[in-house]
C-alpha cells in the first residue's frame, strides 16, 4: 500500500488524506483477511466478476429501455 503514498499527497485530492502509517496498512490487511474468510482467491475472483457482469447487464438493459445503444 505504500505505493499509494505519493498519490495521497497530490493536489488533485479533494480531501486531506490521512498519513499512511503502518497501523493503517495493518488495519487494511487485517480487514481484507476478515472479508476473505475461508474463501479462496479463485472464489473471490468469480464473485467480483459476477458483480461486474451484473453491473454491465444492468447498464445495457437501462440504455436499451431508453433507446440508447450499449456503446453510447
């Protein structure tokens, strides 16, 4: 996560970013581990992909309902 430190200090950031301390990194890693639970990386990837496909399908359906093509 330390690779994000420079981006957090960029002037284009609207809100003041908290300092990227090791405690914050550890907290993020711990939270990610809790979210993962007993799921494998492959299971999490399938879940992510299913959600992305559902979003794309919803966008396609909404655009069609309003007379837009998918690429518009």
